[in-house]
């Protein structure tokens, strides 16, 4: 049977995905070796009260992100309640274990559309939710890079922050319609709803950005709890300054979900701040487990157990 272009493209996608998974596993393995997690004494030395505090904050972190998405999705009427928004946020975390950030968010929007409908609101709000989150993250990254004395990282974070503002400053209805046609080919699009969702009022955006900052504060408080759990001599303000840079590093799509890349970056930044290499690796891996793997595995479980919707759902 002759090899077609479609077959070659599929083989390349599978190879690239396999390579990214291998990179993620390889980086995590190297960090685990550096952290000494094969030694039971290392695990026993951890402070359980800080571990418990970090784990307890994870559901709050997910809830704040779900609430933030709801501000955009329900801006013109209640479409999803808190529990469905929470589940949708977990699903997004599950998808992000495998796919790069942009693709994961689009697939999350596709899932939300398939299960709950509301094509225009679901897709546009999902994209804007990620953009506002990145704006807040990049702004924190600029501050963190300045504190760390790294002008290159400050410039990169600044460019990312400005880029995330473009869709709000110059909304293009044609791009939204193209995206909606791609994600919801059978939906009957309401042009009025598209125009309304694509131009959120400044007051709403200000509220969303504020909540996004709050979500990142909760997230990086979990990172601080991980640092305290392993005895890292680092204060919370330094964590808040450096941790956003490791999250930005996840945007580099060389590993599955950015896993490993962000942790290596975090460990390196903590070492520069005076933390022992093994302790820095332990803190980075602990926060990986709490912030990425816990919600991601919960989301993957939801994906695995959800019933496949009928075709009628996609048409509305």
C-alpha cells in the first residue's frame, strides 16, 4: 500500500508526540536523581504539615481558575454553574499533561462545547481565559526577571504580556469565526453573540485580570509550601519572583505539557537564589506533583469516564 501524505503527517505527529513525552520523562528522571528521591531518608525528612498545606491549597487553586473562566463565559447570562466549571478546568489540566498550552486550551474548549454546547461563548471565553491568565503571569514574570537581574527574561516576559493584549485591543471577528468553524463545524453560529463575546468590556477584563493574579498567588503559595516542606532556605517573596519564570518556560513546546522544562528552570533559579541543588530539585518535583499531576490526573479521569455526547449537542 503506497504511503500517502496524510499517513506521513500522522507518523510525524506520533513521532513528535513520543519524543516530547520522552523528553518530559527524561528531565523528570534526571531531577529525581538529583533530588535523591530514591533514598527513603530524603522522603522522611520532609515536613508533613507543609505538604498537607500545599495539597489543601490545590483545590482552591483550581476553583479560582474555574471562577475566572466563569466570569467570561457567564458574562451575559449563566451558562455553566460552579461544579461544571470546576470539572471543565480539571479537564483542561488533564489535556495539558500531553499537549502544548495553546493546543490544550483549544481542545478544552472543544470538550466544553461538545459536553455543554454554547459554541460562541465556550470557545471565545476559553481562549480569553488563557490570554488573561498569561497576561497576569507575564507581568509577574517581568517583575521576577528584574528581581533576578535577568534582562533577557524580562524582555521575553514583556513581549508575551504585550502579545496577549493584542486580541483585546484589536478584536478580529473573522479570526473568531474561523476558529469557531474549526472547533464547531456543525454549530449554527450567532454573529451577534460572536461580536459580543469578542469584545468584553474593560470593567470585566479588569476583574478577570485581578482574579488571574489571585490564582497565580495561590499557585505560587503552593510552590512556597513545597519549598518549606523540603527545608529550602528561601522566602515567599523570592518564590513569587522566580516561580513565574519557570511557568513561562513551560511555553517552550519541547516536552509533553512543558513537564520537566518548567521544573528544571525552577530548580536552576532556586539554586541561583542560594538553595542547595538537591533541595531545589526536591521542591521543583513536589510542586510538579501537586500543581500539575494531581489536577491533571483528576481531569484525565473525568475524560475517561464522561459519556460521549450525541451529535445533537454539537449542533446547538
